[in-house]
């Protein structure tokens, strides 16, 4: 059954109440107003809930067609249907141009009213869902949503915040998996283009002979198989931001064409003779040293200097170990929710292993490791080092010969503590593990390591 709030604005009380009764029987909540002033007041008060405004054209204090822009301004996601006793073609045309969903003549709409209302309400619901998704995406990619508080992360965030409101080209440098696309999204969301498209292109994901046509588009007949005009990704990003990931993969001939885009905001489609104008902001990313590539002739120097107007170096995860614990907790909670598990947290020993690891795959690798661990971990228990891949334990073993005296002292203290607990609890290993706050597998490993398993 339909649900949602409708607003009827009509000075004919009997008709207004009849419409309200009909639509309430259809499952809608109906607000009523006798004139434009009261109608606009109600609309402003309930803007987030109203799906549809049903407004008479001739009101005591205004004309419905002229009031359309005010209705749309008060509730941008709502639809408007105008009702009139004497419909005219000019009024109908003007109403549709101003954004009315429909223009109905009283006396003739009894059979179609419910259908029109439901179609208009469904369109409004869809617009509200899209707006909510856009809001969530915007929140997800804000700088404030980035996880970590290390000095290294804060430094690059500050640089990105400063350049975001401008239209300057930004080059993000950093290793694979370090979060370059996340920064590109945050820059877009903090700019004046946030309501427009964010088009991300991974230049390494396309075959080299297809990337040019995907970027620039083509005209029908430009090559064998071009059976219709195709809009390129540059046009899709018009008004918004184009993010070129792994831009170092661009062929030299494509780099030349892209240089023109940056210089003139125009390009020519394959098979076309006329230039196409666009208005876009470019954010590019690379895990290569483009300066070195340009010096050695593998990347156009003129394009490099146009790209590097504002360069931001995203640090590798190993360079900001303080961010590993909050990131690990975030991913653990995320995967626990997806797996419908309760995983209270990570044991200190597990966190120590995560912070010691060099993370060659950066944040992306950390996410994968936590997904695996969340799958393996028992429901209701904290994550222990037992659920980490073997290379984490191998790293721990390799680190021991070089441990300093303080580390040896702590290990000796831990060994004496475990030995004491084993005596107090008569060798009951599950109880000892519980007292230590570690998993049973971890306890067995420590007993063997300290020679206490005899």
C-alpha cells in the first residue's frame, strides 16, 4: 500500500477534504491548506516528508503556475501536480517547463488522479533515495571520515584540504593500496563540484588500444565496430572531477591528446572533426616516479609539469604505524557486521604483530588480512595472532635474535607469570588462557616457546 505525505493546497474546502479522504484511503498522510501562504508554511515545516504537492491553479493569494518555483525551492525532492477548473494550453506548457509533474483539469481527473499521484510519489521517493545515497557517499569520503590520527596522515590531509576548494590539477603519488583514490574522492567532496560526477578511471585496467576510445569517445564509423556515437569518460565527468589512477600507464600518443584537455578543456573524439568542450577538474594518481619517467623519455615532460601543479605524496602504511590499530579495529567491526559475528576486539599481542609487519600492500593488504581473520575467528572471542597469516609469526620469530635487553627482560617476566599461573590453577590451560586474556592456541605456543609445556 502506498505510504508518504502529500500536501493539498485548494481554497475549495469540500473538494480539498474529498481529495484528502480518497488519498488517505490509499495509505497516504495528507496535509491540507486553504491558500498559498499556509501551504508554503506547511511545506517548509514538512519539506523532508512531503512527496507531492497537489495545488489549485487559482488560489486566493496567488497563481499555482507562478508559485511552482516557490514550491520546488521549499521542497526540492517533492513533485508538484497542478489542478485547475479551466485548463489552458499555455498554462499547461508553462507549468511543465517550470517542473510540474502533471497538469490536471478538475472534473476529468477522477479516474486518473490516484494513478498520477502514485507515479509522482514514486518519482519523489526515488529522488529522495538517490539524495540519501549521495549524502552517505559524501560522508563516507570526507576528510573527517578518514581513519587514523598520525602526524604523517594529518600532514597530507592538510595539504589536500587546502587544494580541494580550488580547480587546480592534483597529482597523488604513493604506493599501491595506500588510499590515493580515497584522497581523490575526499578532494572532490570538499570542492565546489561535489554535487557533480566523480568519474574514476584505472588506466592500467584497460587494454592500451581501448583506453583512448573510452576516454575520448568516438563517432559512428570511426573504426570497424563503431556502430553508433559513444560518449567518452571525459564527457561523463563534465562539470565534475575526473580521477585518472595509474596515469603513468597512458600511451605517449594519448598523453599528447590529454595535454590539450588540460590546456584548453577541449578534445576531439575519434572520427570527429569538431572539438568537444568540457569543464572538468583532473586528479591523477601514480605509484611511479613520473619525474624520473619523464627524464628517461617514458612520460611526456610537458604533461608531467601540467599534472604536478600540486603534488601530494600519500605515505605508505609502514610509515604511519600509529594508524594500524584504529584501521584494524575499523575493518574488524566492518567484517564482523558483514559476517553477523560478535568480535570484541584485538588482543595486544595481535596488534603488536600487525604494527610490526611492513605492509607491502598497504591499507588494502591490511583490509584483506582482517577479512581473513574475521572469517576464521570464533564468534564472541577477541582476535588473536593465531588467525593472522604465517608470515606475521615468521616475522616475530626473525625479530627475536636482535631483540634488546629490555625485550628479553619483558619476555622473562611473562614466562615467570605464566609459570606462576600454571601452578596456581593446577595446570588448567583454559583457565590460564582466560586469566591472561589470550586464546588457547596462543597459550600453547607461549608454553612451548618458554619451555613450560613439559
